[in-house]
C-alpha cells in the first residue's frame, strides 16, 4: 500500500472538513487534528489556510471533476453519457451539496485569488458540458450558452436535494432537463 504524504494528508483532511463545515467553520487545528499532524508539518508545506484551500480546489475539486467527465469527448453519445453520469448518484452527498458550489458561495465574495481559482474550475465544468453537446445541431455560441444553463440547472438541482436532504428533487430536475434538450 502506498504511503500518503504529509501534504496529501493535509489536503485530504482540509477537503473533507471544508466540504462538511465550510472554510470559515474549519480551523487549522481542526485540519491538523483530523490529519494526525502537528503545526510544524503544516507550516513547512503551506503558508496558511488560504494556500491549503487553493490546493484543495486544484488538487481535489478540479481533479475529481476531471476524473468524472474526462471521457465525454471520446464518447459516441456524449450527451447520453453525461445524463448517465449525472443520474448515477451513488457518490453524491446530498446532505452537504456540491463542494464547488459551497465554496463559490462562501469564498468568492471574500478573496480574489480563491474566486479566480473557483471560477476556473466552474469554467472547466462548463467546458465538459460543452463537449457533451458536440453532436447537437447548433453553433458553438448556442452550445456555450446551453452548457452554462445546464451547469446552473445541475447546481440548482443539487441545492434542491440538499434542502430536501434526499436525492429525489435532483433526479426529477435532471430528468426534466434532459427531456427538454
């Protein structure tokens, strides 16, 4: 079994805690305790909590989305593939919602560097949805606009499921979105 580096332990713990409690609801001490590390370990690798958050955005959130959607471009039926990916909800945590959306809401108005990093991930997500529309009979501008609407719809569906604390609103909204495409 591969040993997890100290840096990865910090990022893994921070990712989970930021997701569950929010950035402002998580302290450096919480991250260290969860990771089983001391302060010297953290400050040797990161200047502070913001740098940890930036690493979480790039190395966990962006990476997870890339892994989830990386095959869209090579699929014969990319829109059907996207629908199946979205309706496979086993890995969704509707109690806490979307890690990306949660951080956008909490941190975008607060810190410009974090807002830029989150916007990059959000734009990448729109690009994956754009690729899912490659076979559709519309121009690129229409596809870009539709991909933005689809991402907003999915994020809203996740929020509706979070509010209800179950997946049913999400499933209903996603099914309706694909019926209307």
